[in-house]
C-alpha cells in the first residue's frame, strides 16, 4: 500500500478554505454550518477500494453521515442501514433496495415487514428472538430473503457461537430464508494494529468452528472493521496508519477465503466534511484568551473528545488576514451554559477576533447526528453540500429560533 493513501483519506483540506468563500457560505448557512464535499467522498471511496482490493464489495454505512448517502450511491456497491428512518431516506435518495442490508440491534416485526415489502433483500439477525421474528415475517414471501447471522464481538450486539450454531442446525424449516453467512462488526476507531489482528483471528476461528460444527459452507461475511481516523493533534498518526494498513491487509486476506462486504463509515466521510462557526466574542483571562464561537459541542463532538482536552484541527480565518499574522494560544468555547462546552484548550491559532470564522476539520462523520443539538434550544446549523459539478446545495436550511420576530 502506498504511504500516501491513508494520508489522503484523513486529509481534511481545511487549509484551502478562504475568508471570501466562508463569508459567501454564511449567506446560506448562517453563522455555524457543516460543509460536506462530494468530490472528497468520491476520492476517499476510491482510495479505500484500492486498499481493500478488487475482490471486496464496499458498503456505505449510512449512520456515519446520512446526508452523503446519496452521493455515495454512485461509487459504492451497497449500503448498510439500521432503522426505518434510514430506510425512508434511502428510498427518497433512489437507492436500489436490493443493494441494502438492514442491520441493527433492534427490529420490530412491523419494521421488518415494511423493509421486506419495500424490497430489502438482506437482513442481519441480531438475536434468537429476531430470527424467529424474521421467520414469521418471511412466511408466505414469494422470494428468498438473504440473512446474515450477526456474530458478537463481545458487546450487546449479535449472537454468540452457540446461538449461531443453534440457528444453523435448525434452519431447515425456513424455506423463505437463505442464510448467506455471518455479519461481524468489530467496533469503531480501531487504532491498534494488535487489536485489529486479534479481532480478525477471532472471526476466522469462528468461521472455522461454524463450518466444522454445522457442516454449512458459508458464502459471505459482511463486516465493519472501524478503520480509524486521527482526530487530534496529539494522536500518533503512524500508529493509526499501521492499524488501518493491518485492517486492510486482514480484509484482503479474508477475501481469499470467502466473499466480503466491507461496511465503512468514518474513514469515508470524516475528511469529507468540516464545521464552520463564527467567533462572536473574546475574553481575556489570566490563564489565556478565550474565544467564544456561535456553535459548540452540541453541534460538533469528536470521538474521544472530553471538554477540549485533546486538540482537533482548527483553522482561524479572518477578513484580510495577513498570512504571516502572529499566532496566539487560545481556549475555544461554545455557546452552551455548561463548563464542558470547550472545543479546544490552549490551541495555537492565527490572531482571532470577533467576526473571524473557525473551521474544524474531519467533521464529516457522526457530526450532525450524534450531538445534543437541542440543548438550550439554540439555532440548528445548516448543512451545505459542495457538489462536484453543480456547485453548492443547501441540504438543510438553518433552523432559526425566530423569537426576535415575536
Ligand atoms: C454494523 C456497523 N457497521 C459499520 C459501521 C461503521 O463503522 P465506522 O464508522 O467505524 O466505519 C458501524 C458503526 O457503528 C456499525 O454499527
């Protein structure tokens, strides 16, 4: 694998953003917005494909960024969804439902019924109870429904070996269901090469044991390995890169044995988005300057972030800023009434005053959806998409709290 591939996948490109562009985007987005980039997503998909090898089918894990699922459609083989809401969105996006896997810990009979009726053709089975539910729902179906038995990686998801063997030994009564193989999700942000190796060893051992004990030849493994993204300046990038390369190698090796669908979220979209928030106020403190932005941790949080103790990539962009302007060490706080609302402590930024924009890199994955954006009933930021050929699109307009007009 070329050294540059991982660097490209995790390069946010925020240094390319200039004041004039941010000011123009503010007209559509308000004073805090997410900006996603379709070209970067396409490039990331192509880089990941190159790393995993041509035998592996690539699936986009919608939960990482539902707003980019429509752009991903052109470039990935399939899509992983986990809820009726995600199903509704993919239908609106025009996805071919036979490319969709309905995954997820919790599924009700109604949800399974709707998914099957709409044309979803692959489901993961998370428990014995879900297996029975899917059997019931599939009764009378005129077509075969493909299922994957989810093997746990030790948490609340999936089933253990005995449960999987139990299903495979008694599957004969389920004419409408075809058990294709195993679903396995190792967990997100796997940043240790040693841990990645162990997880794949566990998976390979499990496949051997299932085949030996049940006499079944499995056809497919759909898996997510949690390719890691170094969000913080303190992160050891070489360690992350090694984990990523080990993961890619393990997937390639496994694909020699069995068909693989690789589910990817964070690694594809983290660097395809940034978050922009305007500086509204600054305060002098004995411990150093505080910069207050319009947004905050209710709009952007990074996996592993705790009250600004680690430093994400931030760029300060001001009107007419001198490229050689002095740097200052500041603490960046958000607009919430909680002392935890700190984006970064003692981060070095170009001299920053009210009116400047702070751009946060690697904000494309789990950003819009995972935050407590209702806290304090503040305005919700807009979501903007830079398309490859047709320019800027407002995917979600700013949700103003228009109390000033009462
Ligand atoms: C089943 C499953 N597959 C894939 C993913 C995507 O993982 P990541 O964003 O780490 O690539 C997730 C994330 O939670 C998941 O639950």
